[in-house]
C-alpha cells in the first residue's frame, strides 16, 4: 500500500532543502546567476520501505560565489511549494494540504546561507537556515562545483528531517509508514555576472 500524498510532501521537503544548500555554494564572485531551466531540485523519501522520487519546478535564487574566495559566498533560495511534483495529481494535491506543506498559509520555503567552506578538489559545504512552514533549522550540504561551458554546475545532496518542519503530520507522522529523513538532491547550473 502506498501513500502518494505523503511521498509528495517528503519530496518537496527534500527538494527545497537541496536547492537551498546548492545555491549558496554556486553563488559567489565568479558566479552570480542560477539558470533554473538547466537546474533541478529533487527529493527521495521512503514510504513503507519503498523509495519515492519528487521534484520542485519553480524557485528563485540570489547568489554571489567566487571559488577563489568561497568563504565570502552568499545565497538565498525561495521555493514555490505549490510547484511540487510528487508523482501524480492526487499526491500533489495531498502534499499541498495542511498535513504536509499547507501551501495556502506557507507558499514558499526559504534558504539563506550563513557560510561556505572549501573541502578540497572543487568540493564545498554550504550551511544556512532553512525555513519551511514557519519553522527554521540549520542545514549543511556538501556539493561539487564543475565547470560546464561558460558557467558551472553545482551538484550535491543532503538529508532533511521532515518532522522538524511539521511536514507530514497526523497519520503521516508515523515514521514506520513514511520515513522522517528525506534526501535532497540538487543540480544547479550557474553563470557569471
């Protein structure tokens, strides 16, 4: 038995977190624009032991990132929670509701970076504050920056605890049905100023 609504909510949480973490890393000196049409924000949740994938289709970001001075990197990311694709119309409707993202009251998730540090070999870690449904927690996301054409691509993933943000309440709060941890995966294409 699957629960498409729960899966969609988990996916949304993961995607929001993933994008939020990825943007700060890409956004500094040398890179100042995220190219949404070439970027993706996805999430993977576990529903009764089965992996469920999802994405967010709309987001906006501001950034400033120079790989030569990663510590000065800054980014913000706003994700339109109603743009979630949790696998189908029923799941999408469910995760937009009060038990999940409650998009009428909380239409966006927001990430604001607080630090970026180099890890070596074009790898970095961005930390910042992720806000979903009026709850804010620190998240950390490792990512790799790879040159691509005239710009670069930032790719990474990190875990997010959905219950920390009140995502998936009521019957959906049972972690034996839907896991608390959601994996956020991001691929951000960036361009220079």
